[in-house]
C-alpha cells in the first residue's frame, strides 16, 4: 500500500481500494483537518506570541478573562506550566485584541501560557 503525503490536499482514495463512500468522505475530511493542523503548527511565529502567567478562577470550570498585549486577536495558546493537574480549554467567549477567555477544570491553578 503506498504511503500518503499528508501535505497534499487530498489522498488518492482509490489507491486504498475503498469502495464505501462514507469511508472515503471520512478520510478526505480527516486529511483536510490534519493538513490544517500542520499548517497552523508550521506557521507558528514565536516573535508574535506572549508568555502570560496568571492564577485561574477560584471555582473550577469558571471562565477566566486573560489580558494580553498582542494587538491582534490570537488564534490559540499552549500551556507551558501548571502547578496542578487538569485541562485548560477555550472559555467560550470570543477572543479580542486585548483579552482571551479560558477555563480550567480545577480551581486556583497557577499557569503559564504562550498565547499566539
């Protein structure tokens, strides 16, 4: 079976010998998502990011408003440090050129995030 180059826009599904249209559609959508994720990763510019330290809300899962100085609307963040186990995720409020909104599933966590 030939290997598929993930950077190509769409795999040649016929090479896999797959007849089911649902499986073909799934593979096409998955390939598009993987390509988008890789494009975002390779286009990451450290010079256009900011390291921010803060303590999350005293209520687990409550939204945190995090100020940044990037002068544009960021596209994501990477958790660099946390002093408690758990997961930080998007807060559900639209980000702005001055703030991002996050949630953490534990209370009062010291975190460092790289916002980009």
